C-alpha cells in the first residue's frame, strides 16, 4: 500500500514536470515567468499559507485506520473534508454508517439516480443535528440534466430542514471513452452542466468544483494543435481535390441525386463522405458535417 502510494505521488510530480517543460516552449512563457516572479516577491502571511484538503473516502479500511478520537469525537485525519461517491451513498451502505460517526465536514455526490425522497432521508441521517457547515451536496448530473433534477433536489432538502452547502461538479457526470480507450470529458459538456445550474435564492450559495476542471483546462491550453488532415495524401505538399461537373453529375445519378463530400478529412472514400465525421465529432466535441450537393 505504501509503495503504491509513493509510486502514484512520483508519477504525479513527473506529470507536472512535463507540463512545466511544455510551458517553457510556449509563446506565453515570458508572461508566465513574470507573473511567477511577482507572486514570489509578495510577503507571506499565515492566512495565505492556510489550505484545506479533501478526497473521496472510498476505501473504508484505509479511512478507518486514519480515524482517531479527538476528545469525545472521532475525526478522519487524512483530510479536512471527505466525501461519499454517488455509487456508495445508499442509505444501507457501510459508507453512510462510517460517515455518521465522524465529525469532519462531509460531502455527498448527488447524481441523476438520486430520488428526491431518498435525498431527504440521506441528509437527515448524515446531519441529524442540523449543523451549519457539516454537509455539502456535490451535484454531478451530466450535461442536459441539471435543469430538470436540481430544483426537485433543492426542494427536498428545504423540506428536510437540514442546512447544506451546494457545489457543482461539472466533470464527473460527463465521462466519455476516447478512441484510445482512455476516459475523458468534453469541455463543452462541462460548461453546459455548469451553466445549467440555477440556484434557488433561498438556498445557501453554490460552489464550483475546480479540482479536475483546472487540470482539464491546463491540458487543453497546453495541448498542441491537431492536424486538419491526419493522413490523406501526406506525401503531397498541398492536397487540392478537383472534381469536374461531369464527375459530380455521375455521382448524383448513382446516389439518389446527391453528391456528399467529406469535410473532416477522415473518410476512407475521400473526397466523398463515409460517415467518419460522426466518430470524429464524438471524440473531439466538434460538429463537422459533409458538403451535400443536390440536383434540387
């Protein structure tokens, strides 16, 4: 366990070192350096040095080993705030029983499978004394679902009388699997979910989970531009496709009066479309389509 933790920590640091190397070659490198130097020259104070940590308390045997009695209460000393994931927040789940017994501020992920009555019972179990600052609800609905689900969840919590803080996680409900089999997110989906959030003015202020989003934005900013043409006639200095009117007319005759041309540069039938833009759009969050010529 300790060795695995060390390995992941080292891998994370190496990942960040790679980002720094990319930054040195950026056209904005001089500006980044000037900003960093300006920050370093500012005097430090105890307030500026204060920070807080949090994580999902998924592996209960590990969390229990890091739990200690402090006076008459028990605290998980691995973080300031720990949260329950959307897949382990059922009322009869062991995670709920563990979280009931600790006095840390706690959070719960609220996904699209959460029923209104279920949420009302859940907040009552986790914060029976109705303590301010005890419980945070972290929504992770997925793009296109927040407007439909959040009002009912807010109303259920209000009816329970339990004070909560709301936070929007626009990342974890929008997972997709890319062509390389790695899980990722589309930036537009993240922003869609964030912008869907409309908070009832009688509820506590809502926050925005920036942890994973910050890493996503950084990688997006540092990523190198994608080639428009990934593999068609790469030996040529310039790909210029010529179609005569006669060729277009013949194509229309054999294709129900249409000639459909590729614009995503990924068709195996280039310059004609074979539908490859559908897969490309899903992977790259784009909306590229073909050029369609019709007789009428």
